[in-house]
C-alpha cells in the first residue's frame, strides 16, 4: 500500500502577498528537465525509442532537432540554461562552483517569473544541487523547495537506497556495507558506499512511485490538483527527472519494452582521423559504477574497454530509463487534461545535454562532440498547437528569452540567447547561424560552433571566451561535415581543401569571442577613479544609428568628429552653421556625456580662408572672429570639458606646418599670419589668448599629430612652456595616433616597445608640468584585407600596450583615450581605418583587449 501523500502547497499564502503583474489569462508554464537525456526519442527520429508521450506532445508542438547545450555536464549546463547566460559568464564550469558565489545578482528563469507575479514551484533536479544553495536556489521559488528525501514512497519499499535502488538484494547489500562501515568508524558513509558498491543497472518489479522519478510525477500532479481548486494565479512548475542518468534503474517493465537483440554497439569507436587527443576522455563517470563483478580497464588510447555484451546492456538500460521518464511525463500531461489546465499551459521539455553511447569509444557526456552537445528541446504552446520541426541551430540560452516572449514580458537585455517564438509560431525557420558549446580538458577549453551542416571546434590554451584571443592561443582545431560524415570520423581542419572554410569559421569564432565580455567599457573605467577617460568619436550622420547605440553602450566621453571645425561651422564669409555641433551638444546633455571639442584652429580651415590671396591681416581677422565665437559658445556648455585650441601645428622634423598652393591640399593657412619676436606662430599665441579669455570653464588642449618624433615633441613642449610664460592657459597635450597612416607612426608597428617608451616619457613630462594627456584620435590603417585576422590581431596587441601605458599613469595625472570612429572609416576604396567594430558592427579583437587591459589593471 502507498502511504497518503502529505504535501501541502503554500502558494495560496504567497499569492496573497504578491503584487501580480499578470492577468488571469497569462499562460502557465510546466518546465520539465530530464537528466542526461539525449534525443533517443521517437519524435526526434529514433525508431528504436519507445516514447509515446513525448511523441504525442510533439504532434502539436515544436521539436528543435538541432538544439545544443552550452556545456555537456549537469551543473554548468543547468546554470547556463536557467539564467540565459553562457558558462563563461556564470563561471559555473564544474560541479562544485556555486552560481551565486560567482554572480550574486544573477536572475534565473523562475526568479524572473516569481518577480512578475507567478507562483514558482520546483521539484526534483532543476539546478544541479552542487551549484546552488541548500534550498536549490532560494530566490527562484515561491514555495520552499522540497528535497527528494522528504518524499513519501510505498510502504512495502520505502525510499530507494542511495537514492537509486529498490532491488531487495542490492538494498540488503548496501545495508550490510553501511553497518560494516559504521562498525569500522567510517565517517563519510555516503562516499564509502559510492566508492565500494554502486551497480550501473537494476531490474525489479517495483512500482514507478518507488523511485524518485515516479514520486516526482505524483507530487507534480498533487500541485496541479490543488492549484486547480484554490488559485487563479499563473504558475511556473519545474519538474526535474533524474533518469536516464546512471545508474539505469527503471522498473523491469520498461526494460521489457525492448528486444535486446535490436541493440547494436556503435560501429565507430576510435578517434576521428586527425582528431586531437584532447577532445576525448576515458569515461570516468561510467567507471565509478562498480560492483564486485564489474571492473574496468583503460586502453593505451585512454578509452574504457567494455565487452560487446556490457555495451548492449548500457544501451538497453539507457533506452529503458528514457521510456520510464516518458511514462512519468505522460502522467503529468494526463493530469493537465483532466484539470483543464492544458488549454492555458506552455510545456517545455528539455534534457540538459546529450550522452555518448559508445561513439568514439566514449560513454557519458563531457565532450564537444554531437552526441554530447545535441540535446532535446520540445515546446508546446496551446495557442499555436501545430507540429513544427526546426532543423536550424538553437541552444539552451534561448529558453529564457523565449518564455519571456511567450508570456508577454519584456525580454531582459542582458540575456545571451534568442527568442524562439517566431519558430514556435511558424513565422521563421531560423534565428541564429550557430550554437555554441564548450568543454575544458587539461586547462584547454574547446569552443564548438554547430551550424546547420558543420561543427567547428577551436581549442584554446589557457584562454576563455571572455579573453582576447589570438592565433597563438589556438591549441587545436576540429571541423566535421555532418552531411557527408555524421559519425565525425574525419577531422577536416587540416585538409587543404577546407582552408577557406576554416578561415570563415575562425572569423566567426573571433567575432563570438569579442562579444562575450558584457561589462561596458564605461563601467570598467569607473574603477580608475575617473582619471582615465575612454571615449570615442561619432560623426554627425551616425547619430540615431547603430554607431550611436554602440557608443552609448560603452562610453560617456564624446568627441564630435569634425563638426566644430571652421570648414563646417564657417564655410563662407558671413555664413555660420552651428547646427551639427548643436545637435551633438544636445545629445551630450540628454545622455550626460563629457565632450571634447576637436580642433577649432586646424588645417581643416574653410576654402575661402585658404585662398592664396589672403593677407596676414585678413587671416587674423577671420581667425579671431571664429575662435572668439567658438570659445564663448563652448564656455557656456556644461558638458564641454575639453577643447583642442590648435591642431596639427608642427611637422615631424620640428618645423612649423604651413600653407601650400591652392585650396585642396592638406595645409595650414594660419602660419601666413607670421611669427612673433620669439619665433612662435602668431596664430597659436592669438588662439590661446582668446581661449584663455573667453573659455575659462573649458580645459584647453594643444593637439598634435604624427608619431613620437623627438624634434616635433620638443617643439610642442617649448611652445607650451612659452605660452604659459606669457600668462596663457594650456591645460593638456593631445596626440593624434592614427597608426600606420604614414611613416611617422611606423615605430608603433616596427619598434613597438621603443615607441611605447617614448609615449610613456611624453606623458610623464606632461604630468610633471601639470598637464593632462589626451590620445585624441586612435585608429589603425588597413590596406590589405586579404589577411584581415592578422591585421586585427596586430591592432589589438598595440592597443592593449597603449592602454597599459595609460593605466600606469592614472595616479600621476589625467589621461584620456579617444577611439576615432566606432567602426570602419574609408579613405580610399582599398584603404580604410579600423576602430573597435568591423563592417558588420561586430567587435574586433581591439575591443575586447581594451576591456581586458582595463580589467587587468583595476
């Protein structure tokens, strides 16, 4: 006889306290997790499987045939799925790290629904218990989590021994071992038993509810009965079944559903041709299931050696366990129908990862191969109620945003997945080009990218996806073509014919890695007490576009490109055009930005001012008029903190930059105004006189281009000291660092360390003289796109070193960095300048390496 179930749900009390943000018509959610379940399901094309209940659900729901886990082991997979964040964000990559120790404020799926008016209930294994608190993640549940040891079981059986076994002989032997251990003073009885006797199989005639999974189905149905009677609030009911995880202990009738002769061992049980050894393992989890009759050997190739008969028993046990769970799911589905809740309940069924059944000689999970990462996902939305099969890639991080969309809630912006509801409704057939899984072995992490046809896996030596990744960090690569090689028998990564395909996947992987550090640059900068400001330039036409969106995500420091220069503001005599710079200033106020005005007195003078017939007197009148208007205007703007008073005044050899014939060439007409009695250009002195008088609220910068040429910077230093000797204010030095623009910046490529030392010395001089130091323009010229990855890496390495230099100076004075443009800036059809985003607005390695440099120097 079965004891009366004593299971009182407290959701009535909770519903009275919650300020519901949902309506009575909001759909309920049943969230079913199945431990170690691979797609051995009829609806997924497995003709051997006996899974009638899941198959029936699939007749009216969406089956995701190419769905993948983020990491093929329980703890990391579940932490990732339940938060919509990848393992390198949760930092749960093993079976001992606790999720909220790593990211205390992380939000889970049930927590989100609880906070939005749902009653959330968890039963069984939803999170891996080793990776959450003793309450199975207390913030997630409206009702305190009931652990399995508190379940009621049939009185003729009692609870399963060690949580698994109901066979009388096995239970008796476990009891005998326990008594012996106690007599011998063994302190950790559980570990002793697991290490001594843990059979991989059991076949008994015990009823379903004598096992944890059978009891879970009963408790889930008890909740549904009580909910139907007592509450009108929507619920989120999570049920976590524990089989088909080892040991395979379903009741005997589920074993009997299969003809043992139908099971065949896997034909391919070795490494793929050219496959890296690091991709494989010795099936340690399986080898932990032992009895006096069962022992294991490991081959020279680090594979467990199993007899054909034992392999068939394992396969049989896995299928029988899957059918056992299918039957429990069927009981819950029947209860939904009898209570009428099926009409307004979304059902999600998932297995946390796949499972090797002898392919590659592997058992269990713990790899990046198809049989470990491919995981079942079924979603039934009764409002759609039609059969859909999705062959495009999806992944478990997609579940969180999908459930938000399905229930009408705004999707949190920081989630890593995509909303799958367009697929569920049959509106689209794909939402992403690939799914990403990862696995770490011997301190090397493999990131695996599964598309509709291929799997590319790149193994990184000591790096994670949140780190800047370079070619030298690649330990090994794998490429499999499932169209011609579904068993992954040949690694194509070193095949010359696959070279272009590998390059395509390398770029895909690089773009993915560059998106994985989610902390905005502006938040990382805060750790430097605001002495290091990192910002970027926007062009006027980029306001309101993708560039603006990316800028606001990362920066609080803005340089309007050329909107303040004379050629734009004062294009013709008597014509003033302040519209663009005014838009920038309004934009800065709206978003609370700090602004540096770039180059009022610069070579970008108006053509009418550059006409060769202009006299010194005429030019002086023009300059005074323009500089006075600019200084007065910007002085009144609260967001303008810096202004380049003069720009590009000296050539690399130390001579003054002056005019050239005509109006179309790069020239500085202002030198026509002549030199003062000490040989300093009158326009420089006059510009700083005006700025000192009319812009007392703005810091004044002397800006200069080219590289680290000593004659040029010596002249800059002399000029600044001279201006100060005249009582004029100069608050900072600016350097325009257009790398590879000309031979002047070649040392940053050819003799990087020397150039960086010279940069360091220049900053030291500035700070010693109470000057801020600004890198006002930093980008990188690329003239050869045929080797784009190498160019990106060179750029990133130099950027990292530059940021390191700047970070080393924050305690001696103010340093700022302005990235010129957000993405590509074309100069000629075959030449462009690269900033931190590529042509598709994907972050380049320079983006992630700047963030890494900031993080390392906090």
